[in-house]
C-alpha cells in the first residue's frame, strides 16, 4: 500500500516539543494495517511512549486509528470508508493528537484518506420506459436518468454509452454544476409495423482501475401514428381577477379540439408544473375552465403566466401538446375608486400591467405579426370593490 509521511517539529516557549506528522493511506485498509512508524517519525524512543503513558485523542471523531506503544506505530483500528466519512469532500482527513505525560507533550497527527475505486456508477432505477409515436421526428430528444458514483476524481463517473444505436444515439451535455445531462436522440424514424418494442442498454462508466460500470435497461414502445395534435381555438387567452376572489372562481374557459377520431381525438387539459408553484394556485377541469384554487395577493404578484397543456388520449407522450400562454394580473381593490389594469408587453409575451390612469378597460397590445391579422379588441374589466 502506498503511504506518504510529512514531518516537521517546532520548539515552543515552554520547552516542550510540539510535532506534527501527516500520513496518506488508501481507504479500506485491513484492520491492523500499519499507518506509519510514529515513534521514528517524531524522533521518540519507544520507551518514552510507554513511560509517558502515550495515548491518542480523537475528539468527536470515531476511533479509526490506534497506537501500539510497544511497537511505536499507528495501526488501522476500524475499516475506513472514505465515502461514508467524507462523502464528496476533498481532501478527506482524520485529525488526531498524541499526548505524553511527564513532561506533558502534544503531537498533532493528520491522516489523509485516499479514494480507491470501490464504487460502481449506479442508477436509481433498474429500468426506464418510453412510449413514442412512430410519427416522432428525427432529432427528438428524450431525457435519461443520470448515474451516480460515490467515488471522486479519476475514480468518479466518466462517460456513458447506449446500445444498440440503430434508432437512437446518445447526447451528453456538461452542466454548470459539474453533472452531465444525458439524452437519447432519435436519428432514424420509428416503424411500429417493423419494431413495436425496442430494448436498449444505457451504461455508465467510471475512470478508475479496474474500470467499473452500472447499467439501466430502456424499453421503448412504438405507438401507432396520431396524425393530429390538439389545437386551441385562440393563440392567447387573457383574463383579470380581483385579489380578494374566492377559491373556486373561474377565470376563463379555454378550448382545444383534435381532428382525430376515437381515443386519438379525446382531449384533456392540465396546468404545467413549474418552479413558481403556479399549479398550486390555479387548476383546470375537464371542460377547460381555469379555476382559482389558491390565494392571490397583488402585493406579492401583479401577474402570472400559466402554461395550459392540451393532450389527446392517443399519444401518452403528449407530442400533440400545445404550450398555451395564459397571462393575467391581480387587480387591487380600492375603497375610493375602481383600480384599473391593462395589457402591456414583456419581451415576446402579452402581460397585464397596472395603470392607475387607465379608464377601466383592458387594451390588448399586439405584436407586429398579429396586428396585421386581427383588429384591436378592447376587453372590459369588472373590478370588485
């Protein structure tokens, strides 16, 4: 086993010798393995260790290291698992003190625990299933689960591979947090009549010696083609609501239709889940009614953007889904007069902004394209007092 030792001694004002020694040992050494010859490295006679009642002080740390006073060496007392001790922290080290009496002397000992390749990359689940329409276009991406490797450095996760590659290829993207985004990209059209079920194997590989790996099975069910996606009757829906509105209030009703027949033409609605918890404040029922289920506070949020999704029953992946932007503003209730709000623009989206000087109507501000296609249509707003 590879071990390293660094040694230096300084003289303190009281005349006692304060020494410090650093060792490096690999994790998982067997019990009783020698860490280092502490008597020699500190320049002490073995008899001094016995006469001075030498002992190790570990503080709150577990006693992984013990002192053999008869031999003058430090030994591994308990098996050391670097991942359990330090997780991803580096360097990983144990800090000890050796104390001697008559005269009193203190020696600081640092034992760095070096990672070995004792962990394989692993996936949270043993398999992942997809249902993909045979009409899916080449270039379509499907996010795969990342593997985790408890080891660090060169022993950590290095790369992935996907086999077979007849229909899908692997795309790996490094992210800012050091992790990798793993995607499966369709590069050859699917044919349900030829292959209704496709099995693939995703392998994660580390960079250690010996090299270790982990796998996850991927099963793809190819669905019969669904020719038409749900289409909303409007490209943008807009509404306003008073901030003291009761839960259960209906904001507006959206509608989407699907030209397909049977289950492929059955449309369902949902509010997309986002990090800003919009789905906790609004919901949508089977009739397309957008309903208030949480509380709205004008002082906290003047407007929200809600993504409404329409999906037919013929495509469980939602490839016939329209991301529908729904903007509205909470209008403040004012005892002395009605407060007004109107539509404005934020980037490429239509939003509602407060305008105390407005006349009580909401004007739709259109972008350059839509202003050629449809006239302005003022939307009257009723405000609660």
